[in-house]
């Protein structure tokens, strides 16, 4: 009986530890990386064998997990102060901080090396830049120093579809840059909406997000302005001949509605409305980005 109990305990501890390692890698972010990287790969003009595509996307996903792990390692002191992050593996003691560092470095090396070996040098270099930018430029340098952290730091999150394209083509042209521009200019309004209704968390952790440094009204203006910037951004793929009219018309309709919900947030002054409206902007922004990338796939199929 004792032996069986011991085996179950060991099995549970291993399972719990592995689950915690997975959580370090930020699975939600990884799912977005898988999707956008796949879109970049599937819309490229070159045909890629299924096995090669899966392997390439796998290593890009592992690279995203490495960046997330190193982010959690460095920000463990901040995570324990915020309700949104206090239950992460390091603040709860499920993962040792040193173990997280080793895990993150190991994943980084594995992902970059694997992508170079199975795909090409260009893709591996872009993945290296993605990880390094997220960890050193955004996490270590910018996040605790400037309210523009998410604007500049958004570059790392905009690279996965570009890497997907280079996996297929081993080249970098203007078409995949449109993926980058869409995610890069979408990111500020998305995260500033989150920071509006999580402002107390950021203030407690002393992270200089825009609502803390510039106030709520200034943040809402910036959210609206960045939503307007998306109008010319979604036109670019059509202008360069990358997509057709269905993409153009549908993406503009989606963007007009995004402008509307951001304006709706801007015009309300009462706290209870601001929180509700900010959550609506945040939720729709996720749906909006997802649909834009689905449209890229649909356009590829029908053209």
C-alpha cells in the first residue's frame, strides 16, 4: 500500500511539474504563434511538404515558449504582486526560478538550432531576433522604464508569420512585412485596453503602463488613434497585390467596427463604463486579429 501511494505521489509530482513547465511557456501566446506562423507559411508562393511545415512551426512555437519562460523568470518579482500573474508557476513556488532560467535557455538553443537544421539560416536568425528582442529589449530594458514598452516590444510578437514565410521561401519580401505591420500596429490598442482595467495591478507592480504615467483619458485617445492607423495598414496587402478585393472589403469592415468600439471607449467618462468598454475593446481586438489572418488564408484559397 505504501509503495503504491509513493508511486502515485511521485507520478503526481512529475505531472504537476511538467504542467508547470508548460505554463511557463505561455500556452495562449504559443497558440497565437502557431496560427500566425502557419498563415505566413501557407500563404507563401512555395509549396512546403507537410512534415517540413510541421517541424518548422514546431521549432518556432518552442522559441516562443522559450521567450515566455525567460520573461517569467525575469519578472517573477513583479508577477507575485499582480492578481493577473500571481498564480504563475514561479510566484506559487511550483517552479524554481533557477530551473526556469535553465529551461528557457535550453528551449532557446533547441528552437534556433532545430529551425536552422530543418529549415534555413534566415528563419533561424529571425527566431533568434524574436527571442532576444522580447527578452532583452522588451522584458529587461523597456518594460520597467517607459510607457512605450508595448509599442516597441510589439515587434517580437509580429515576427512569427514572417518566419513562417521564410521557412517556405528562404527569402524576405514585402508581402510578409504586411503581416508584421498588422500585428505591430494592432498590439498597442490591444494591450492598452487590458492595462485600463488592470491599472491597479500595474500600479502596484510599478510598471509604467500608459494609464499610470499619462492617465486614463490619454490612454483612451491613444487606443483610438492606433485603431485608426489600422485602416491604411489593412489596405497595404491589397495595394501591393498580395490579396484581392474580398480581403480588402472585409478587413476594412472589421477595422471600421474596431474604430467604433475604440471610439465608444473614448467617449465614456464614468469608471464603470470604462471598465466594461475596455474589456470589450480587448476582447474584440483578439477576434479582429484572428479574423484578419483567417482572411489571408481565405484569399489564398479563392484566388
